[in-house]
C-alpha cells in the first residue's frame, strides 16, 4: 500500500512538473523567439503560457545578465504596476541552473520577490539564436498549492505523504504531518529517519518505541523525493500482558465448565454428534447426494436433514452458475486487456509521430536520439548528424498557401525517407520545415553521399517554386561526424550540423555543407 501510494505521488509529480517544464521549453525553442528576442515577441507568448497553465503564477523573460525584460502579469499581487522594473534574477537558482544545463530546468523551492509572498517553484530555459549565442532566459513560477491538494487526495485518511525538493526542503505535505512548506525535512524526526532508508525499502521510521509508523522513500530524476508514511499503532505492553492473563483465566474457567457439563450433556447430544460427524465428512460443493450417516439420522432430526438436502441442491445450481459466470468474466477481462494494451501502444506511438509527415516528431526524436547516443557511447563508434531545411519555405507558403505547404512537406518527407531510411537510425521532423537524421555507425564519405542523395531526391521532385532561384523546391543540408568518446556530447554534434546547414544556406542553398566538431570548437574559441 505504501509503494502504491508513493508510486502514485511520483507519477503525479512527474507529469505535473514535466508538462510545465516542456511548456517553458517550447517557448524558448520557438524560431520567432530565437530570431527576435524582445518585448513585442515575448509578451503575447508569456501571457498565452499563463492562460494555458493556470497553476503558473508569473512568467518572465530576462537578458543574459538576469535583468527582467518583460513579465506577465506586469504587476504584483498587491496590484502595484511596474513591479518587475529593475528586478534582476541572476541570483536565482533556476536562472543559474538553466544556463548551467543549457536546457529547461525545474529547481527547488525559493521565496518569491513579491508575487504571492511565499515559497514557490521556479522553471527556466535558455534561449539561443541560430548561431548558438545566448539571447536570454524565459521562465515561469509555479504555486505548490496544487501539489498540496494532490498529496491530500493520494494519502487518504490514515496515511501521509511528503514531497521534498533536491535540497531536502518540504515542497508539500498532507495535513496529517502538520509541517510547514519550505522547512528542512531533517528537522522532523520521522522524516529524518525516512530519508535514511534505502530507496523503495519499507521500515519503521518513528524513534519512540511505543509508537510505530512505517515509511518508504522514492526519488525522482531531478533529485526530488517522495516519502510515504503508514498509520500509527500504539503498543502498551503492560496492557497486553494484563489482557493476556485475563484471556488465559477465561480459557481455564471455560475448560472447567466444559468438563463439568460434558458428562451431563453427552447422552442428550449423542444424536446431534452423529449428525455433526456426518456433516463434517460431507462437502456440498462436490456432491448433491447426502451421506448414509445423514439419511439414518433420528426422527427428531429429519427436518434438519431434509432442509440440508434442499440447500445442497441449491448450492450445486449456484456453483454451476458461478463457474459459468467466472469463465465469461475471465474471457471479457482477457479481451479488454488486449484492447487496452493495443490502445496504449497506439497512443504512445501517436505521441511520438508527426501527424503531417508521418515521421518522428520532436519529442520522439529526443527520446530516440538520446538512446542512440548512449549506444554510440557504449560502442565508442563514430556517429553522424544530417540537418536539412527546405529553402525559401516561408515564401512558398505565402505564395501557394498553407495547404500547398503541407503537401510540399509530406512529399519532401517521403523523399527523405526513401533516400535516408536505409542508413539513418533516426529520421525526424525537428521543426516547421526542418528535418534531422542520425547515422550509426557512420563514416564521413557515407554521410556526405547520403546528404547529397537526399538533396538530389528533393530536387528530382521538381515541385514548382517561383520564389526560388532554381524554379523549384530545393533542400539545403549540413552534416557533421564525431567520435562518441567519454567527453563528447550529442549537443555538440547537433550544433555542428546546424552550423553546417547555415553555411550551406549562406553559400547559395540547394547544396550540402560540412562542419567538423573540431572546427566548431575552434569557432567557439575565436568567439
């Protein structure tokens, strides 16, 4: 029960934090935001984020030094306008963690500058321009009250749940614990003993020998912890001893009474004993025929025997009906289980597939890319990344309409599948008109030939495009290849492929360009 309660709290917390983190990450990854990082671009997106996620108290965007550029709402909880004017978030852990991780990050509790005047949860994501330069940080502040409500619903009436951040501070607890948010968990003896337990291990956590509470601890990938506590039970050993002696005395008294009355009642109970012996050997679930001992019962007990025969026949009928019902229910359960399993598999596949092109979407791409990178690290082999972008696609949409643009994307995706699918371990639509492929194991010549084949396949489609210098839709590609060593990072390889793609764009489009990882590192050093 403790494990189920802790698992439920962990799943609820994962989903709650993940959806808000992904929402902030989406704002940071919008191409318009990366191209124009200013108040006119950011303000409507921050307001939309608060409208879509009611648990978000505030959203903000800062310059690289932490100075707040824009925020929503523009006033604090007391209604004071221009509250964010002059505020700097460089000292906030969620700001530093986002820059340190180069990704959307959820941090522990912090005390608000003014909105809400309480302990809150911070989420932040860095925003980089297409060349990899830091433009600033976007983020949001969550109210932990929603987690408090969820814990109350999961804990029930007799149990308790506590949610702790990575630094060991209390984010939310069920009311039964009576602890204050933001306090140190180790200041409470029960939680201190629970934190000392191994993960997923159930044991006593109360130091008082007269009281007992069972505890279980689970951890989350971001370092947060869930502690589940079972009900208290009071053990008064003196009272137990007294009750035991009293029970023994009662047993002795009853035994004496039984010995005294046994001789007097033996003759009176002889027929009943005969009937009882016959009943002890009779199982009405296996046979409808009464044993001979019951049929030979005295006349005084014949009504009991007749009633027993009628009930035995009824039991046989009910058992047959129950068996048929059980077989039918087992068949239904098996069929529904298969249907549910198929639905879950289909839902998981749909969540990772781009609805327009049928390729893997960005979410599925990140999962597959991380798994392929882990495989490359284990093999210590070379892995290649090919970044693709349809040339002048915005002009194509403006000229021919979004319907034609969607059709163009589907045809380009099909051409990429035909030319890259055999060699590419991962092929995904990473953005609007952007595609990405990963190849493992890879060689430089192989990657270059694959990229050139993909470019030629799109050109061979001959999709008319009046806004292109070629007169038809073309594709620019950039690739890079690196050894997946202990110090290598997948983001470095992807960054090199992106810069190679931009180089192909600058050099006239409809071509393939390469940028090695070493060249990327040299560019960073020169910058």
